């Protein structure tokens, strides 16, 4: 049987609680990574009217979005252990997520393709605002803990 120290139990408990508190941010981070991977695997997506405004090509966007998602996941992992160090990174990641999902939504809207993406991407962008709010609250939290977050 593995003995777990009291400190390790505290860390595990804190990480479990923070995962529950940030499940929306985790969802957005995973979606971001997967979206980038889909673009990398299917570069023809960028030849559709919905993505005409995305300059630089699918390789650039795919890798940029995958790396952004990985950085967001890393920030959430670190944040599971310590509240203060990554709150600014989480806020920045939330803003980039809002911009990404908003840009995709506008691309779909103005391309007149109006597929099921218009039911998903605007919602992801909207709920990204909550992630941004919670991250900003963590930045502003005077004691470095997010236990009092609304």
C-alpha cells in the first residue's frame, strides 16, 4: 500500500477542487487543442469560405492553436497546485479563446454556410467570458486563493 503524506493529500484535494471549479476552462483548452489538430490533419478546411479571413494557412493556424491549447492546459495544471502564478496566463488564454471562437463564428456567419458550427462556436465564445471573469477575479484576489470566488 502506498503511503500518501498529509501534504500530498492537501495538494490532491486542492487539484480536485480546482478542476471542478475550472471545468469550463479545461473544456475550452481541450477543444482548442483538438481544433488545432483537426486543422493540421485536414488542411482543406481552410479552402472553404468560412476560413477565408484566416491568413497564414492551416499549418500556421493549426500549430498556433494547438500550442495555445497546450499552454492553457499547462497553466491549469500548475494552477491546480498554486492559485496565483497562472491567473494572468488563464485570463490571457480566455481572451484568445474568445477571439478564436468569435472569429470562427463570424467566418461561418459571413460565409453564409450556416452549419451546426453556428450553434457551437458562439456559445463557446460567450462562455469564455465567464472563464475570463473568473481568471480576472483570481488575479485580483488579495490572498492568492480563489475560495471566495463567486
